[in-house]
């Protein structure tokens, strides 16, 4: 089936229609035996050059949140099918996407960049949330316990899965940054559940931290 891009859906201001589109997606997930849809994306339109604007609904967090909630309700009306809200949060440009540091005040973060996620989460409880590539005020979103534990879990009462975007913990010629790369240890300690795609070095780091008792069995149980 073909449904309109997210920006066009949002311009309808029609939550019932968007939910029906989610129902279409849910039916296709049943056909293809897919359990988790890596969408919807509800980042805010800020830069006309952002290569993924077509995936994002709006420059308005209220519209973005309502559309994301409606889409999620449609998909999750199908048993064992779920959505993944992304990219959490402050991901608004394509240039230097892996190493971009989004600097902002707490007020701007909460009123603009987090508000759409909050609405969608509180109204639809998506099965998963994907953190973003960018850092926020110098901290990787996947390693930000204030964002994942204090806000997502404690304030918004989010019950689902938290995963990273497809990132790597190693530094390569394509990942030159003044910021250290993400790592599996800090990701777990911050409350993230899955590192995608992960690798042998991430596994080895966790074994090393377990042996040094910086990582505990309780940490792993909480993650799992």
C-alpha cells in the first residue's frame, strides 16, 4: 500500500485518517511477519536541508505528537505489532549527523523538541523509542540518564523498549569527532535497553566492566 509522507499527513490535521494509515501499516506488518516498525519519526522541522524532513510531521510539536500518537494507535491495534518513535531527541539536521551536538536550554528542549514525544508517548505508549545520533549539550542521547530515566521513565511513565539508532562504538575515518564515541557500558548505565547493531568490542567491554564490578548483574537484568 502507498500512504502519504508524514509531512503531508500532518497537513491534513486529521487524526482519524492518520490512525487509518497506521492500521494499513499494521496489516502489512502481519503479512510480512514484522513485529516492530522503525517509525514514526517526529523530530521538528528546523532546517530545510534536513534529508529526512519528509519523515517528520511538522515544525509544531503539538501536531507532531498528535500525528505520532494516531499512527501508533493504528499500528498497535494489531496484536504484537508496535511502533518505534524516533529520533529521540533534537535531531534536526543531516550534516555531520553522527557527531552533531545540539546545544539548547532546558526550556527549548522541553517546549519544542521533547513535547511531541511526550504527547505521543502519553497518548499511545509506543512499543519502542529510538535514541538519536546527535548529542544534546555534549552528551550522547543514548547515554543520557536524565533524558532516558528521569524524563522518559519517571516523568512520562514510559513502559516500552529503548534502543539506539544504528551506531558504532569504534572511531573510524568516517567518524572523526571531538566527542568520544558511544559505548555499550555507558548506554546500559543510562537506561538504554538495546545497542544497534553492536559488535564484538561492545561485548568485550561489558565483560571487562563485569569483571571490574563497575557493571553488575542487576544492571544487566534492568537492561533486559
